[in-house]
C-alpha cells in the first residue's frame, strides 16, 4: 500500500463524478424524519435509508463506481476482494452489471444472508479465516496467485467517492443539517461523508461511531497512525482489526468526533430503529442511533442525520435483538 500522503487527494469533484457514474443503476435513497427517534434523542433526527439500496447496504454505491471505471484488462482479469458481507455484495452486484468475474473471501461463519446474496449475484465465495482480516490476507494471496484485480474494502479512492454520494444526497435533501453520524468499520463511508460535508456544508459536523469491541479505526484516528486492536463485536459491519490508510488519512483531517458504543447499546439501538422506522436494520446501521443517544446533551435541539448503512440482518440476529430485554422509553437516558 502507498504510504500516507501518497494517496490521491479526493475532492467533491470526485463524488460528483461518482454520482454521474452510478445514476443509471441506483435510485436516490430517502431521508426520513421520525418523531419517535426525535423524542428519544432530543434532537431532530432524520435517517438516511441506505438499507433501501438493491443490496440492502450503502457499499453498492462504491462498488458500481469502481467497476464502472475499470479498463477492459482489469475486468477481464476478474476481481477479488475480502468482506464480511456488504462490501462483497457491492462488488458482486457491480461485477454482474459489467460482466466481470468476482471472488469474495469471507471469514468462516459470516452472515449467511449476505453469503446467499453474494452467491445469487454470481460471485464465487471463499470462506477462510476466523475474522475479516484473516479473510483479507487470504484474498491478497489469491490476487497474487491468479492475477485478479484486488479490490481493497477501504484503500480505494473510487469506493470512497462512490459511497460519499449518500452524504451528497442527504445535504441536497436537507441542506440545514447540523451533524451527520456515520458508522465506521474500515472507514470508507465516513471518509466520503467528510469529503462532501466539508465542501458543501462546512458547519455540518461529521461524527463517526464504532464498536467498543472492535476499536481499531477509533484508535488509529486517535493516534494519527494506523494501529491494530481486538475484534470481538457481533456487528460485522464494524468488525475490523486494523485501520485502513486511505480512509484514515481523510478522517484525521476532517472527522469532527468519534465515539465508541457497547454491544448492549448496539442491540438496543437496533431494536429502537426497527420499532420507530419499521425497517430492517443491522447492528452497524443502528450504530449512529447508539452514538446519538450517547451524545444527547451535545446534539440537543440540532438537526441530525443518521446514516443507516444497512439492513442485512439474519433471522437469528433479528430474534436475538427482539428477544432481549426491552429498554423502556422513559429510561432511555440511561444509555446517554
């Protein structure tokens, strides 16, 4: 990977070009307000519904943008990538659109709903390793062995520009946003949000959220250096053991704040998101609500967008969330 500082500088122009590239294939996702969530947080809450995209997650924006820009030689070689599910679906979806063979390496025991989706899209799914990072290392070995075009899930400028279109849409739909809260695993979504928000609405804060049990991106952001850490969260969309260089370089410069939330907070937020939005939401997609509840005093009275990055929850995960102890609305302040 290039050293920090060697990456191309991403700008709003890159995101605008990405919007042009993905427009023939994806509809804009809605930005809806929910009085119930507004009451819980004490701020005007709007949800950016990336769970409405064809793969059920925001990553498809980046996948289509990247594959649409590959030359014939790269497409002919085929693509290989590593994923816990949503990124793999995005590359599989784009590969099907553009007639490109896709191999996705996933950790053993990955979300079965996401595995079925990737296979249905025509991707070859290779299960390897105990977590995302072991799957990623196997993916890199396959790329070297077979000559595939390796698609890193974070260190790809075209992916970041593509996923940044969700924030572009949100600010076009509601230009008066005071803050946008974005979940962070590898950090591509938050990096894209930073690029757009700082160019279009400099007064709008971008706040990242990650799981306490997988804090590598958070620790990297704090240290201003890529670090490794534990990975024990059940929220696969937040589950990485190491920070990624390109997203981190953008977050170091532009991210306004970064918070960690616990597993119970993620479960409670998932339940509350499902209850109040009547949408399926996976844990990573509910993480912004968990963060907003933690930041209630700071966000009070402001207009806040929560990026619901995905809704690819399995039936077992859904049962686990719904069978848990319900948090009474009157005591929700205990989460703050």
